């Protein structure tokens, strides 16, 4: 018995779930929440959605695991740092 059909099904599920997170994170941009709240929702949903998609691709193309794991690590680190930098830069600084 081969596990290829199970991996393909799980891969498709992870890819679809990642796409769902992308759309769910983009939806609050249309609301009236503050800039930082929108940034938080978008950053979390984008990172989680992209990570799920990379895991789905990892199951589908398992020979490319070093490149996909590097992309996953880079995505998690850089999206987190970039969101933090944007949030800090958006704060008003007191004038001296």
C-alpha cells in the first residue's frame, strides 16, 4: 500500500486551508478598525496561510524539502519582524 494518495489529499487540504486563511485575513481590511488591528489580522493570517501552503507543497514535492523548509523559516521570521517594524514605525513619537 502506498501513501501517495493520502499525502496528495492532505496536501490539497493544507493548500486550500492556507488560501482560506489568506482571504480571512484580508477581509478585516474593509472594516473600520484601527490601522494596527488591521495589520495584526493581516500579518497573522498571511503568515499562517503561507505556512500552511508551504507545508502542503512540502507534502507534494518532498524532494524539495530543504528549500521549502528554508522558505518556511524565512517566512515566519521575516513576516514577524516586518509586522513589528511597521507597528513601531506607525506610532507617533513625542516631540522634544
